[in-house]
C-alpha cells in the first residue's frame, strides 16, 4: 500500500507501541479499505460531473497520515 511522505512512521510506531501484529494488520487493512472507499467516491463524483479522463492514474491514492489516524 503506497503512503505519502507526510506519514510519520516514527510517530505511528510510538502510538502503536505494544500493539500486536494482528492489531497493526487491522489498522493497515482499515486504511487500505478507507482509501479504496474514498477513491470510489471520487470516481463516482467524476462520472457524475462527466469529467472522466482516459488517463485517470492510480485508482488507489497514496495514503496520508489522516487516513491512518482514522483507522486507529
């Protein structure tokens, strides 16, 4: 899963200290699902606005820190 440069890995490590591997997996899975959901919503808006381009780029955008925060 791609992540944007503002994702502070050190901070994530600090706030998830003591989490199990399953906990961390769940956070990452939630972040990924949220990103997909957001991407779908953007695409629906584009289609509604008739602003669909042939070269839409990556359907799942890189993840930002707020995305990870929403999932913790």
